[in-house]
């Protein structure tokens, strides 16, 4: 029986350093949010009611599904190396990019709606955190989509194989981090009272 033990997570080690730094940065923001919330529970609860939980939930489903599409891509590349497989794998990536784009459109709609209601960073401490955290995450989604597009281009031409797919795993790891951050952000900002 041939079992291969990984000494570190999949992908390039440098990407994991970036991921750990990003998680630490968001973690500090989360701690700041929780600390501020403890001081102003009523203000935070009242402000939370002004958010569209349905849009936040839809965005959660979009990112979870896009991560699943990325997993499907990696599975195909690791098991089959034919042009047909490269086409199927790249189509899964294209689907992930599309779902990321829908996430961005929905989030932009939320941002614009809040600004039209006169709500911005200086409205109160809840909305300061809301905009800082979600806009920072938004920028990570944009970067993640750029990474996915580059992975798509290379996958389409058969640039990854069963034996050489570390770049694909690195990009996928970044995208999964973006998904993980939203999984924490959504309940923290939209739901927990």
C-alpha cells in the first residue's frame, strides 16, 4: 500500500505564509469587532437589522459553491490528463469565477444601497466595522478571481498535470481562505446577536 504523507498543506509554502498573515489580520479585525460589540450591544443589534441577511446568505452559498468547483478542478487534474479533462477542469474554474463575480455584484449592490440610505463608515462603530471588514474581504475576492482566471488559462492549455499541479493547489488554497473568511464574517456581522 502506497500512502503518501504530506509534510505541509497542499500548494506552495509561500502562499501559506500569505494565508496565515491574512488570517491573522482578519483575526485582529474580528477581535476588535467583538470588543466594540461588547461595549455597544444594543447599537450593534439595531444596526445589524439594517443589513440584508438574505443577500449575505446568498453570498455564502455562492462562495461555498465556487470553492466546490475549485475542488472539482483539482480532482480532475489529479486523476485524468487528457484534453477533454483539461477542458472540463477549466470549465469548473470558469464556473467558480462566475460565482465570484455574482458575489461581487451582490456585495456592490449592498454597498450602494447602504450609501443611498445615508449609511457609511462614520455612521456608527458597527457600520465602520461592517464596511472595513466587508470591503477588505471584497478586495480579497477580486484578487482571488484574478488568481482563478490565471489558473483557468493555464488549466485550459493543459499546464497542470497529475504530477505538476502545485500552482493550481496554491491558487485554490488562497480561494478557500477567501471562502473561509466569509464563513466567519457572515454570521459575525449579519446574524450573531
